[in-house]
């Protein structure tokens, strides 16, 4: 395991050939075998302590520095120029916590024009034996390509927090095979500062890019275990193609009937890094399998992430490749243009004082200024207060290109989203592939785009408002915005349908919905629904969550509801097509009235974990068209039902693996460790029926994000005081 003593921005300059070898995950480093192949006689010890007491280090300099003497060492042996590598390492024997950083300054010989790092700032220390000489200690180290040199000079400049008690030596070593052996670190020395927040985060190390596709692994674990035939249910909780700065936390939400063993992350072909438990992602506020891209350590530009969710027993799932863009050094386009309802496309220049009139003009100018390959991607169109039209492209006006990342259309800084509205379409659309709408209101409008343009929409902290209960607006219709619809921290209000075919709906609030809150979703995370009821006299068929077709890999994780006069869960089909597969409801609350929940479709691998369904029954039924419902790999655990029903032959009612530790208010009891009894709708602290009965919670927090206690309650929520 490697220690990360300083989580601030780091800059490590390494030769490309070594980047992958040194980017190993903590687990991979700890288990790595082999050491540098050359004999220890090639290792050179300068014999100089870093900063012994009274060594002349200035106590007033900022930062404190101590320069080791320059040392030149000979290189011998037959090497190919591209493989000849030298490693230098500063070993810290005492007072590791007093070292701020180490800079290695390499002498550049006269006439040398090869690729050798001139200065390498080091801000990570490793405990282990990076020289392969059997001497384990704290080291700051770096590697350079010698490029055919016979000798080279090096000087280590040590930046100190304070000089007292810092002792160590400068070492050098070279090798052509680039093997690293690091071992688990002991507890930090007592004089070291305490670990800073984030020190235990899983930091991803980038490689030199993926050399090809990644194959999905075969089944793992015990072939005789329950769930061995089931595939992991897993999604990225990241809107793809977004641009970021600094540390960027990525998350994967994953479930499996046998439990998740780990989620394996790889960044740009680097070594695999494993997340073995859910942690709270500070970017999304979701408990998920989380890792960090250290943007300050990486060059600006696109990055590829791949992930595999491994169950303890069963089939792993290879997630689709995720692309994001690092802009930590600000080298990617980030232009800004302003638009006002009183602006002018002819005389304006896009500044706040001279804004354009149309969104199209602002977006087009962003594209022209940035050019290939990002165009308007990464740019922002700021809308000043008022009611705007989308997008007002004039006749003959060019389609706006956004490259591979998002262009943002947002309320201007200092405006309220209720004061900046898009109230209709006017003229032509943008037909851009990546359109992010942020901090504004879209009122009674289906945003226009050509269905063949590959357009996708991302609503981030928006209000999507219908005019009245009869509104049928989708805001971004799935039949036109075919490349994907994403919603984060957005409110949808007074409209027939809440979200339809959304790839991600996270942190959203749905109010006064008339038909379906979540229609054919892929990933729903930490959402709230308040008010779901069809208008009187309408023919609507309201559902909290509805599936209508063949679905694979769906997660509904963290849903809070009230005033839901609809079916909580509804899955059915009118034809005998393929069954649904791999669907998880976790931390799901359906405060349903009027209608029952119905599952009328064959399904393989369905999880109902920490589910609470009030005021209506959950019914597994054979389809009304005559098809028999076949359910395999079903798991109903730690859940609360008013009534649970199943038609004959669908489930084994006595199966304790399928039904475990549930509460049934009335009706039949299924499985083992069940309880029965009427509830008042509120789980109170100390309730002996629901609370404090789970020794190991299935997830670390409840539907409200409150940590689950140990022992934990069943249902969607942990106990609360009256």
C-alpha cells in the first residue's frame, strides 16, 4: 500500500516509458514482484545527510532549502538508447514529515539534444525499495532517460517545512527493465503531521493510452454459488464528455445478488486500481465506488476511463468507456459570450456590455474563436435576465460544432434561474452534439434539434416547468435528442411526464407530475417525487417507475416520495419478447395510493433491497396476454411491504435466500427472518420491529443519505425521532 502524504496538487515529470510502471494502483504496487535487475554495485550513495543539525540551512528562507552536492556517476553496459534509464532517489531516514518536496536538477551537457528531464519536482513519497537494493525506507524518487550519455550531473534541492531532525542520503540507480518493488508502509513516524482529508482516496494513475479494446471477463467465484449465472448491475455515475479542473471524483454504482467484490478502474491504459467499498463521493453526494483523477498531475486534454464491476460470484460487467477532459492548466477552450433579449447580433461583440441577441450567434462565435478540435465545446453562452428563444439560427446559418465536449448555455453570473428563461423556439436550432443547460428555467418548451444530428442534452440545476397539468412537454424529447438525456440537480414541475429515457437522473426533484415520474430510466439516483396523480377525466396511467420493453442493466437507487397516487413499480409487455435482465431497486420508497405495484414480465436478476412500499401491495403476476412470468435470480432483502403477492409458480415462498429479513404489514410472509404487523408510516428511533436488526447493511446509507447504523434498520430509511 502506498501512502500519499500530501494531497495538494502534484507535478511529477517522468519519461513516458516509465509512466505506466509507476502508475500502479496501491494493491498492484504492494503485490508487485521482482526488483531492478542490475547488481547493487551499480547503486551510488553520495554519503551526505540531507539536513543534519547545524548544517547551515537558513531558518528564515521561504521555503527552507538544502542543496545536496552535485554528483556525476558513470554509466556502463550495453543498452539501447531508448531503454537506458537512470533512477535517482532521496532516502529519508528521519523526519520525513519535515520534508515539503524535492526537486531534482539535472545538468544538461554541452551538445546534448536528447530527451532528458531538466527539472523534476517530486511531491510524493513512497515507502519501499524503489532501487531494488533491499533497503526499505521513505523515498522521493524520479527517473530519466539517459539518451546515450556516459555521465550526467544531478543535484537534489530539498524544500523543508523545518530542518530539525531531517536526515537521509541521495541515491542513484539505473536499469533497462523498469521493474518496481514497493511494500506495505508501516505506520507514519510519530513526529509526522496527521493525514490530511482525502489521503485514503483511490488516486488513479494514467498510462500512455489503451492499446486496444478491453475484453469483458468471464464468470468469477464459486460456480456452485447462488447468483453465479447473474451479471453485475453497474453504471458510471458521471455525465460523459465533461471538462474538469483539479481533482475529479468519478463514481460507479454497482450491485449484484451475491454482492460486489470490487470495481476496477483504469485511466488511459494505466495500472488497475480497485475500489472495494462504497464511499461518499463529494462531487455527487452519492455513496458509490469512487476514484479520483488527479487533474493537476496530468496534461490537459481528453482522458479515457474503463471500469469493470466484479461480483463476489457471477459475471463481471465491463462498463462503456468513459471520456472526460482535463483542463486543470486552462489550456482547453473556455470562451464566454453574453446574450440579452435586447442585444444585437450585428453590433454586439458578445461582452456583457455589448451582448448578442441570439444563442446561435454566441455559440457560433465561440466555435469560430476556438476552432478545431474543440470548437464551441468548453465554451459558455451566458443569458442575461429575460425570456429567451432557442436558438434563433438564421436561414443559411451554419450548424454549431461542439467537438467532443459540452457547450454550456447558462444563466449569467449573478442571475437567478427563475429570472432567466427559455420560453420557446425561434428560427433554426443549433444541431450541436453536446448541449448543457445550466442555472436557468425552460418553460413549456420542447427544445428543437434535428433527430439525425446526434444531439444530447444535459440539464444541470435547471427548472423544467410546464404551463399547467395538461402540459405534454419533454423539454428535450427522446425522439429528437437521441444521443442521450442527462439530468442533475434539476427540478421538473407541472407536466405529464417527469423523465423519459433518461440515461442519468441524479439529485432531481419532481413535483406535480401527472403520469410517469421515471419512464424507462437507465440510472436514477437520489431523487424525490412530491405529487404524482393523473388529472380528473384523463386517460393517463400514472407510474412512479415504469418499464415498457426489453431492459438490461437498470439502477433505481435512492428515491423518496410522498403523495404518489400511482403504481410504484410497473413492468410489463404486450408481446412475448426477451425478458428484462439485471435491474436493481435499492433505498427505494414508494408512498403509493390508489394503485398497486405490478411486475408482469419475465426477469432475470432483480434486486429489491431496502425497499419500502406503503399503502399498496407489490404483486408479481403472470401477464394478462397469457405469457407466464418467469423470475430467476430474485433477491428481496431488508424491505418493508404492506402486502407482497406472487401468482402461483413465480417464486418459492419459503426460499430464505430470495426473501430475507423483510417486514410484511399484512398478508403472507415470504422467506426467513420476517416480521409482520401494522405500521403507522413512521419508523421511530428504537423501533424493535424495523430498526436495529441488520448486522451488515447492504448499503452504507439510507435513501436520505443518512449513514446506516450497525445494526441497521430495514426499509428505505434509518430510524428518526418523532
